[in-house]
C-alpha cells in the first residue's frame, strides 16, 4: 500500500469514527476537554528469525495474522515451510478488505414554506425543559421535512431514517438536554 493510500485509509477511518460520535463529544474534542486514545492497537507479533523455537499454537497465530489458509491441520514442519514461503500452500486467504468509504451526507432538508427552522432551533435552545420544548414543537405542527430542517440547524447527523416521534425526541434532547448538561458542567 502506498503512503498516499495509507493516509486516505486512515482519514476514512477517522471520519467514520467522528461520524459515530454525538455532538457533545465532538464539541469536547474540539474544545480540548476530551482526549482521544488508541485502544486495542496491539501490534501483531513479529516473526522471529528462527521459527523452530515457536510452538505449534504460536505458529498457528502467526499464520492467522498473515491471513494464510489451510494451516490448521498442518504438522509443525509444514507450518514452518508455509510461514517461510517455501510451502506450496503459501497463498493468502483472501485480499484485505477495502478501506471504508467516507460517509456522504444527504442534502439538507428544507422546511415547508412559512417555517423558519433556524428560529425554531433558537427557541428550543432557550427552552428550560424538554416538556416545554415538546409542547412548543406540537404547537408548531411541523411535518417531517420541517423537523429534519430543525435537526440540521441543531447540527444533528444521521437522523434521516428516524421515525417522526424519535426525530422529535432527538431534536429535544440535542437542543435542551445538551444545553442543560453543559450548563451544569460549567458550574464546576
């Protein structure tokens, strides 16, 4: 894999990770109050120069890490031949899986005429309780597209497949719940 392909694959993984995070986590990362750590990134064991000192179990692990096939029933001597590349079965099991493609976001939802999604989102951000916010949303009588536009104003992602009641719940949680949560953290 060339250096450019590695960078592109890494960028795709980072983008995929960030797309899975909620808005509060992303804001904490941007603000520097949260730190990212790599977990479970243990390097596969490197092959020693002399494979004859390894046990059969260790040789199996080495073959599995190299994505070889047909090694489970081989004798120790045949395993060593396979791992050194001298055996006829030294074929990779399957090609490495393709790098994940970046997630494309659908075009922003547009509210029906006469609905100001930005004003609704701003009002929800100022609302004290989720019950007040729910009654405000009910009074607005928003259709699904208008709710999606409000969600876009609140910078919610991956909401296009949600049902309308679940979409309302997520909008209220983002606008009101997150604000109250951060207000409590600021008092610390």
